[in-house]
């Protein structure tokens, strides 16, 4: 293929070629002129960050910290040759705060200092703004109790009781500038609820910081280890429960309904959790042992309730007294002693053949005709561990054929136990 020849004189007559060459020549001339111009031109570098890091140790020695937003930016005007200033970026300039005039806590208007850190040839002519307002203070941490304020919470007029609400946490730690911490008079969790509560209810509340005048404090500069509190409002249901007493060591043939006694409080008003109160039908004060029930006896009991119950009437003690009308006491000597439940492969023998001064309580007309033959003394060996040898053991005394009769006190007998040969 034959390559056509291009004539130079024809190119100069070509308008397109002439335009391209003109642009190239103009660019070359501009570059040459720009490189050889000695006149500096200004340029504003926007959003240059301001730092205090280079003088942190200075304020730290005074125990101070910069308070507030430390993300500060300024505009820096520089001058230099066009090609140089055109390549400058914000990171080529370091702007710092001159902290030399800071002498304690407070707000200060401080000058800014800019420095060329790029190694390129340009000068800094101005900073805008040229000063910055900074606040300095000592950072402290202090503990505050969390108070509780409630409004609108009620319970039905009858049958329910609202106990003291419980707030958690009861104490929080707050860290911040000393001057701001000093403004805090109290920390409060507020609960607002309109209506009756019929069961224990839990609320969640923001913890609000108040000054001495009760105004809320701006907490933007403060750090709280806990910002919300949980408030539990215990609601109890109230009922009147009958009061009863139980008996120990009552004779088997004794009808307790014939025993005349009075309880100082027939009922006690108590309050308990709604889901628990229905499980209780009475309050058992405790036990009265017939062995200690003498003619001059009365018994006082402390009222003890389940842990979650409240004694609404504040009845702390209840006394049980007995009607001893027509009741008398009499002493007997018992010779009718017997052993019961002797272990297999063992023999047992009583060394005690009588028990004297046995005090018996009962109706006068019963004891008047009663003799020692009406009393039975039994030693039950099944109530103790089997052992050989001689030992003292408890004796149970009863009057099987007599009603409303019992013995007062503890009685013993000596028994010898040995293995069968």
C-alpha cells in the first residue's frame, strides 16, 4: 500500500491543525511564565484542624482538661508561587492553640499559631478566626444518691396497700467538669402514673440532675455511669387473718375444745403480695407445751409473718390466757411404770419403781376422786438409740380414763438395757 505524502505547506493552510498547534504553544508559554514569575499569590486553605495536643502536658500539670468540643477548624491564608500554593492541602498546615496564658479553671480567648509542616515553599499570612474561646476545668468524679419522686400513683380505697417504692440503683457516679459537678444538688427518678395500682408494678425512669433551685441541669458535659433507674412500687393486698395457737404433748384423750383460753387478738390485719396472700388462712402464733401449762400460766408470742408480709395494725405481740375456773392441781406418787417397744435381741429392766411429786392439773371434781392408780407412766425405748447399760430416760405420764387432765413438768426413770444371751 502506498503511503500518501503530506505537504507541510498544506498543513499550515489547515484550520484544525493551526488551532491545535496554537493551544499547545499557549500552554507551553503559560507554564514557562508561571515557573518564572516571582510574584507570590495568596490562597485561602479551608477547614484546617486546630489542635492542642502539642501543649497537653502543660495544662495536665495543672490538672486541667479542655471542656467542650475540641473539633475546631479555621481558614488559613497562605502566599507563594502559583504552582506551590495550588498544591497545598489542610494537612500541610499545623494550627495550634497558644495555651501560655491559661492559669487555671475558666474560659479563655486564646491566639492561634499556624506552621508550615509540608516542607514546601510558602508563607502563612493570616488565620481566620485568629483566636479561639476554650473552657478549662478539672475533671472530677462524684457519687450521688438517687432520689425518687412519684405523682399520681394510688391504690383502691379498700383492700390494698402501697408500700415504699424501691429505686435501683440507689447511687450513681457522675464525671465531668468540677464547676458543673458543683451545680448538682440531687439526682431524681420521676414516676408519673394516673390510676389505681392493684399489683406490684415496675417503672423505668430517666435520672434527672437538678440544681439547688430544682431546675434541670444541662448534662451534655457530664458522664453518668447509669442514666436510667428502675422503680419498683410494691402493692400488697390486705386481709384480716384469724390468730391461732397449737399445743404440744397434749394427752391423747384430751379434747382441746374443752380447754378454755383467750387470745388477745382474734384477728390481725396483714398485707401481702397479691399472689401469696390467698395461700394463708390463719396466723399460727406458736406452740404451748402442756408440760409447762400450769395454773398461773399465760403465754405471750411475738407475731411473726412471712418475709414479704406487712403487719398493718403493728400488732407486735399476742397473749394467750387461760380460764382456770374450777381447775385445781394435785400431786401424786406413781408406782405403775411400764416399758414399751423394747428392741429385739435386747432385754430391759426398770430400776425406778416409783415417781413422786407428779403435779396433775384438771377439773376439781375429777381430781377429787382421782387416785394414783388412774395414772400410767410409760417409758418408750423406741424414741432413743439402742445402747446397753444403765441410763436415765424420759417418762410419759397420762390419765387414760380421765378427760381434761394433764401433768406439768418433766419426769425420768432409770433403765438398764442388755443384749440377750
